């Protein structure tokens, strides 16, 4: 299997873990949509051997433009799940739906013809309101406290139809992604249990952003010194390089701790939600 079609990251692959043990339907769909033109090789082990992978490049561009439109459209993102959107694209690419999204066609019409309609009148929070919400919350995610700019509905607009300021809140893209999959009340309950983790995440984000700024400055200083001295190597420059390397190592190590904590937090949400679903199904 193509490693890109799994939920395993490059680092885990480097560890020698087998991507086949970690396949993931959603990732597979995304990868299939994104890589459609590049998967050409068909082998007996290829599970999509019956499908046609090669889409002519001009058609490919139309899909890619359309996928980008979807990714950048907050209204569509809220109303049509990524997995449903991907299924729609795949159906179109496979010819199951006789329609290819057009470049010069209105986004809403493309969505509708692909069988994933969006009701734009439901959910339009205009640009000024979005900016107002961002300023109100000082560009900070109200769930974890890190920087954020996703304007989010507390109660899903598809149910509440509520675009009032009281129902709008600011979120970071990470919390937004985690929350999108689960009921709001459960998300809040779980998030309240993670106050200390969230505080740490804020600290990581702030420290990393400071260190990265320092690092950029140090690199600029080094470049300026090389330029001034007119030589590439001398003791002073080498000392600066050593210092920069230390800074880079510190950033790498902090970043890896930060990622681990983010991953842990996400797993906590995912697993708790899974458990709560299992509880509910037992009651039924
Ligand atoms: Zn957040």
C-alpha cells in the first residue's frame, strides 16, 4: 500500500512501523482524491486495480481548483463533511456521477451537481462579523488558549440556524477539527478536564514562536557577518554557527514534545468520544 494512504506519519515509517497496519479510510479517501493522477501503477495487490486512476491533466486541474475552493470555504466545510466531499469527487472521477466540476462554474453549482449541496443562505457570517469575533477574543482560541482565527458556531449552525454573536466563538484550527466530529457539550466537558494540558500547549506555542524568531534573527546576523568579513569560515563565524545549531536543536526538541502533547490531547478526545458512543449503543 502507498504509505501516503495511511494515517501513519513519516516519522513512524522511519521507525520501521508498517503502514499497512494503520490504514485509515478517511486518509485513504483524501489521498485517493488528491493523488488520483499519480497512482497509475496497478498490481495484483493494488486494492483499486479495477478503477481508472489516470485523469487527464486538464481535468485534474479542474478537480484541484474545486478541492481548493472547498478547503477555503468555511460554509461548505461546516455543512459537508470532508469524507462525503471526497466520496463525491471519487464518484465523479470514476464516472459514477456524470459531472466534472468546472473552473468557470459557480462553486455552489459544482457542489450541487456532485450531490453535495450547500445552503449558503443558512450560514453566511459576513467578513466584518468574522473580524469582529476575532478581535473580541483577541485572536485566541477560546478552547485551548492558543492563537486562532476560525470563527466557529457553538451550536452547529445546521441545527440552530443561529448566526448571532452569542453563538459565535473563536477557535484554533486544531480545536476546530477535533470539535467538528463531536457533540459540543461533550467537547466542552472533555476540554474542561484538560486545563493543564491546554496551558502547556499555550506555553509551547509561545516559547516556540519566540525561539523561532530568535533563530531567524541569528541566521540574519550570521549572513550579515559572512558578508562583512568576506570569508566563509573564521573562528567568530564558526562560533555563531555553533550557537545557531544549538538553537535549532532546542527548537526541534521542543517541537517534538509539543507535537507529542498535541497528539495525546487529540487521542484523548477521540477515545473519549468513541467510548461515549459505545456506551450509548449499549443502552440502545
Ligand atoms: Zn484551540
